[in-house]
């Protein structure tokens, strides 16, 4: 039986992924009435507004993976979007620097991945060329990545929100609308929010740090659990900011999907150093000692967490030690920039990654999007999902077209 609903599609989550998906659908289907429901009082309030602001070039990702494909395509589209809508960005290039012999195979692997993914302009360089590009940085070899850049992802998200609303009077981006449940019927679903209830035919869950919980509201047990990993940043003082010109990264530990503590010139000015990756006891906790019982219980009662701890306890303790000791953090940063001193660093912001963990303790590396009935669930959208968002939006649009018959 056909029922007139408030919306045809409700997207849960006003981060860059939800907004990009809604934007792509709104552009291709002007007649479809859609709403993005965001629980905070602004869009981009969590991962999208707490990240490094780096436009990734597609280097690190397994050739053939969704991350590789969407990062390459999304990056191109992001740059065009930024040019069209005058969003601050800059293609400043980056260096991945090996500081010891043991890191050379990892650097070579990244180069090969980058070449296989079609990243342009990659150059393996030695210490002399490294010093020309970044005089303050020391290493035995490096990879120069001229296509990497920096951008203001919050402005991208805000612009997507504006364009969604401009695409039709029936399209809405509603902040301060936390989705608390779904009341499902055969041909429609009532989406319960604190300010009121909306009926819709289809739902797309892009709730980031809460995506597994929103999936459970749909009555399914998701195959992964979101485990929050906080990343703390330090900032270089204005006097020390000249020690790094652009983006300087270490060779990442291949066992983890995190890129390692790096130096990032921010598009709004200043240089950030970070983020580390610390198991967090609060999903939306940006302070070092933040704790929430429900979040802690859900992480610690999950068998995958203990398998992860058992396998990587040494790495985890190292990250904790650096989170609480400025001296240890400095020692890590000095491997890349030896002239740094304690006085060059002051505390910066923090972000929390929504990292999907499988029950066997394996961190899910690739993006994970599942369609079930009238719902699509984005269950893992870690970095580089901000860079890749417009291409992820296309992918979600294709799934919606197929499953919802748009
Ligand atoms: C520290 C850090 C550094 C990173 N650096 C980079 C980088 O340099 N470059 C890059 O490309 N990527 C980077 N990333 C990754 C990137 O930021 C994320 O992959 C991307 O922002 C994910 O977007 P999202 O929309 O899925 O999630 P989010 O931005 O977290 O959005 C999800 C939204 O859903 C909302 N929500 C949750 N539950 C509900 C509910 N019940 N009802 C309504 N709304 C709800 C939340 O409030 C939130 O606004 C980084 C991430 C972190 C954490």
C-alpha cells in the first residue's frame, strides 16, 4: 500500500559522508524529497570537523580496494568542488620520510601502491633533495607526493548542506535532530527524533561514531563494532612553525590503518603534529581522560577488543605513554624534525576515529557499506573518507538507485 511520507529518503548524520550522499542523490533526482538529520547543533561536529584537513592522494591503499578507487576519484572531484565554491585549499605536496633502514621496505611498498593506484608525480628521493624541499626534516630516504594538499573540510560540509537545501524546497538539513529509533512498517518507516517524528520510505545511516548503534535501531546486529580511537594533536608555536613547510609523514606501521604522527600545515594557518591513536573510553570524548559508561562497556565487552589488545598491547601502551608525556611525543617528532624542543609544542585539538573492529580482533581496513531492506548502513568510513566523500556519495547513490529503485 502506498503511503505519502514526509520524505522519500532520510540520511542520518550530517558529517561529510552523509552530506555528500544526500547531495549526489538530490542532484540526480530533483523530485525526491530528502532530509539529512544531524544530532549536533551544526554539521561536521565530529570526525569531519576534527581531522587533519589533508587531501590524500591515494598512496596507502591496497590497489583494487574501495579506499583506493574512491580516494582517487573523490580527490579529483573535491578539488573541482573547492574551486567552484571557493573553498580554501592548496595542493602543497607532502613527504613520507624513512628515518632508518628498517623503514625502507615500507616506503617502497607505499611507492608501489601509489604507482598501481595511478598517483601522479611520485618521486623517490634521497637526503639532499629532501633537505631542499623541507630543510628542517631529516631522513635517509623519502617519497615526494606533489598531489597531496590541505583543505577546510568543515567548509566543504557546510557548502554541501547549502546545496542540498537549494536543490529543492522539499530538501532539508535539520540540525539538533538526534535520531533515537525507527518504527518500521511495510512501506514506510517512522524516524523518531527528539524534536519530532518523520515518515520516510528509505533510510541511509551515515552516523560515523554511532553507526553501529543506528544499525541496531534498524533491528540488525552489525558484523562489526565501532571502537573509538582518539587522536591528540600538538601545535607548533608560531616561532617554531617555520621548521616544517608543508606536510611531513613517517612511514606508517603496516599493522594499523593509522598513518602515524605527522606534521600538517593547516589551511587556516599554523602547523599541527599528530594524531596519535589511543583506545578511547568515550566515542565522542575529546579529552584525554574522558569516559562514558555505555561506550566503555560496549568496547570492553566485545571479544574483538580483547583479541586486538592481546595482539597489539605493546603498540597500544606506547601510544598511551606518548598521549600523557610531552617528552615522549617530542622524541617521536624529533625523529623527523631534530631541531624541535619542548617549548616548540603546545597542546592542540583532538579527534576521534570511528574504526570498525571485526569480532576476530581485526581492524577493518576498507570502507564497509551494506544495504538491507529499505536501509543502507555505512559501517566503516575512516580516513581517507573526507577526501573521498564525493566518490563515496556516488557509490551510495548507486546502491540507493539499485535497492530503492530511485
Ligand atoms: C583525527 C582524525 C584525522 C583524520 N584526518 C583525515 C584527513 O586528513 N583526510 C581525510 O580525508 N580524512 C581524515 N580523517 C577521516 C575523516 O575525517 C572521516 O573519515 C570522515 O570525516 C567521516 O565522515 P562521516 O560523515 O562518516 O562521519 P562524521 O563526520 O563523524 O559524521 C557523522 C555524523 O553523524 C551524526 N550522528 C551520529 N549519530 C546520530 C544520530 N543518532 N542522529 C543524528 N545524527 C547522528 C554525528 O553527530 C556526526 O555529525 C581523519 C579522521 C580523524 C578522526
